[in-house]
C-alpha cells in the first residue's frame, strides 16, 4: 500500500467519524452537464459553451438538516397499542454535547457563462438565505426535565444562531489546459448584506444546590443584529448598501490518468461587514448572576410586593444586556469538497466525495458514494449513498438536456417526502436553464512522448 493510498484512507475514516452535516448538494457535484456545479467547484469546465440562467426558474434550492434528532425520535409508538407517545428520553440519549439545526434557501437572480477556447467566463447574481442554530444537549434536557436533572451539577445551556440574507454578485473564470489534464478556476464574489441576526453566544450556567434547591444562574450573552431590531423605522435595503462583503471560491480538477480524476474546492471563503441599522446586546459582566432561594409561602400575604420588587431588580441586574450600535463582521460558512472519480466504462464512473463545512465555530462533515452515468447526450443520472447526521441517505440527480433547454432535479435524500417524520437531512435543487453548443468530449489527451 503506497503513501497516497494510506493518506486517502485516513482522510475517509476521519470524515466518516465526525458529526455529519449537509445542505450542499453532494449528489449534484457529479452531474457533469450542469453549469450550476461551478458553484460547488469553479475549477470544473462546463460541457456547454454558452449557459444562460434566468431569474428564479433557473435555480431554486432548499435544504434542511438537524444533527440532533428527527420527529420520529421524539414521538414513538407504544408496543401495546401502536399509539404515539412523547419520548423525551429517546431524544436526549441521541444528542451530541453540541447539535446543529440548519435551513437554507437560495435562488439565482441572473447568470451567464461562455467559453472561449480554453477559458470559461461567467457572471452570476444569487439571493442566499441561511439559518444555522446550534444548541447544547443540556438545553433540551433542561426543557424536558427542568433543573431536577442537574441537582448538584452545572447545567450549561448554550445557544448560537446565525441567520443571514444577502445578495451575491459573482465574476468567474475557469481554465483547462490543452491536454485537458488540469482544470482550475475561481469566483470573485461581491456581497451585499440584507439582514442578519448573529447570536454569537447565549450561555446560561445553572447550578441547583442538592440540599437547599437554591438556583444560581449566570448569563453570558452577546447578540448582534442588522436590519432586524434597531429601534429605527429606517430599514431601507439597497442593492449595494452599507453591509458589504467579499468572498472567493477556488477549485481544481486533475486527471491522474485515463481512469482516475481528482477534484477539490474551497467555497464561500469570505465575510460580510454589517454597518447599517445595527444593534448589539451584551451581558454587563460575566460574573453577574441571579440567585433564587425560594420563598416562604407563609409570608406571601404580607410581604409579596417587596419580595417581587427585589426579585425583579435581581433579574434585571443579571439578565438585562447593554445595548450598543457597533459594526460587526460575520463569516459565510466556508465549505470544502474533496472528490475522486473512477471511470468504469464510457460515460459511466464511480465517485467518492468528502464534504466539510464550518458552522458556528465548529466543523461538520459528510461522505458520499455515487454512480454517475451519461445516457446519450440527453440524460445525465447520478445516484448516491451518503452518510449524514448519523443516517443513511439515498440521493438521485437527473439532468434532461433537450438543448437549448435543460431541466434538472437533484436531492441527497429522495425518500424525505415519503418519510417526513424521520428526516434529519434533506435538500432539493431544481430549475430550467438555457444551454447551447455542447462541446465534443475528447477525453484524456496523452502528452506526446519526447
């Protein structure tokens, strides 16, 4: 076993052991006829020489992922009568110390790309919306069981949230060498932020004394918002407003030989500066805390009002954050794709894809195997098996190429519609493109022997 093979096996093992997450069309990555694949790897040359994407109809993408649980984990059937029962213990036992629930919606506003000899140039505009919500296991345990589950222990109720809407304007370039062994490219992205809510941290440490049951709560809060809660009615949104940012996508594909092709890309490497209609909320001191020792029920009639006043003042001191209007910066959630494709026959190959994404200061991964076939020049099919969020997913992608019209539908979990209660991960991407002048496949061109 050579060094390359050992390294490759180690990488696959690491990705398979980490927490799974995906909303980013693993199946689509290997449908060669789609120009939209350049958003996943700008270093892959489109098969058609001219591609035109119209507003909305050319690309509608929706994704959902929950690394913690599915509805079927919470509502289970009783053995004696098959009726549904609320099973909180089943959910808690499956949770990781930190979990992620995410939703995304993206659509294309406009796109055009064309090839000139060995180069491909593209101009695109997209509307992107992402919600990433991280929650700790203790949060769910506390919601279901209260502080009784943490007697004599420290409960760390941690939440993170980043929800972002922005427009992306992209200028792309891809080059393929004359022998077609190497293809590489990049997208330079100008970003215009529309709205953002960034709960960088919302931590609440709770300790319950096992003998007196007194509760000590210590908050640590830092929240930023743009065009959501500013105390101002002036929330106008311009195409190029004050919330500007920049991003870059990089990718490459290399043919080792006639059979094996390797590819890699780094997507959404960038940031947005939020300057318009900004509000910040931060807890006063990390050491501020609230102590609740209970109340003598016998004294409630005579002293309830002074007690409530004191309680209210204590809560305000501990939990009332300081508000400011400082600018802040958020990342895009950088994604990494590592792919290998092996040709089995003409128009047929097997693919292995490793995917990773940075979300809320944590790295999530997924792994996918696929069979990809080009049935004549009209139909491209990709079938995949992916390990995501502790579940097995079967994906399917179809591209019907009735040039100049192209219809496509892709999902990493085709059974999600029929088994909604069991879904931990799903995505759907579909659209209609104009694709013109498919280039002739010349295959692998050997360099002349010297």
